[in-house]
């Protein structure tokens, strides 16, 4: 009698199965070539254009609501209209944005959402007499990045806000209509290059991306793919981290 056969696919991996299969997709179609970063299908395109647009939707995104003038707000140290980078979760690079009175947005590397939630919930627990809510919005919001000396010029075409260096220096956060949709705009420079993050609802992410790409044609805007960290590095790669006391 011949030995029982092994069911197809059981106990083995076909050589035809790709090494990295995406489990998440942005509302924005990746410009070719498509690659997988931290489980997300993203563009692997690299551009050296003077003005670039990048789909940063894979970055972890967590919101916090708490009393705007409470002790927790003081602990965070980031007021409405400002943004600050820090490493509150071990060596994890985090950008905390004061996106409204009593509202904050924490951004970090892909796969770091659980660590950001733990960090903010820990901060809330230290102020038991204040009510705070923490929500992971990674998969319900889109995030874009415009980088280059003409980034503010392009945004000025799309929103009625003065985004010049004197009015909107690095670390500024604001809300405005961009291309007709509500968005958070955060000045987050990449080295010497001016850079703006644009945070919006998932449902309008593709529209906003295409609108900025079309509007920026005269400035030579080009698509730049998403990197492993895209400005949110840590010392030992992606993934969740222990919360520091």
C-alpha cells in the first residue's frame, strides 16, 4: 500500500508563492514598481525630482482626545498648532501633532500602532481624573508627503493659508481645506528640504493625491515611493516596542 499523500499546500511552501504578500493597501494606487513594506503594498519608485509626493498612508496613526487645558495636555507638551518629534516609546521615532484643541495625532513607523496606543493609554492612565480616548486610525486615514522647495507654492494653489517659512515654519500644524477637502497639514522638514505631511480621510486620499499631482505639474512634481521608515526611523527596524515608564 502506498503511503498517504500529503494534501496539496500542507507542510510545504510552493516556490511560486511570492516572498512578501501585501495584507494592506492604501486608497492610492502604487506607482510601479509595486513592493511590500511592513505588509503594505507601496510604490518602490525612486525620484530625485526637486518636488516629490509620497503616499505615506502605511505610517502608524493614532489619535488622542483629552481636556485641552488638563494635566495630560501638559504632560504631552504639544499645543494645538504645533508638532514635535520625540522617542517616547523606547527608540521609536514619533511625531506628535496638536491637530485641534484637546486633539492629538501620533505618527510612527509602520507596524508601530500598538506601541503608540500603549504609550498614549499609559499617559491617560496616569491622569485618572481626566477622560481621554485613544483610537488607532491607521486604516481609516490617508497620509501624503510633499517634499521640496516648491511644496508650499503647490499647497498655496490648493488651500487659502499662508504656508511661507515665516508663517509656517518647521513644526507647524494646521487644519484647512486642501483641494476642497478637510485635511491636517503638518510642516515636517526632511533635513534641509521643506516637507509637509497632509492627513485626510481615507475616502478622499486618492482624490487628494491626484489633485496635488495634477496641480504640481508646472512645478515638476513626481511620485517618490514609500521607504521602510519614510522619516520615522528606529534603531532596530520596524515593529512594536515596549512602553517606557
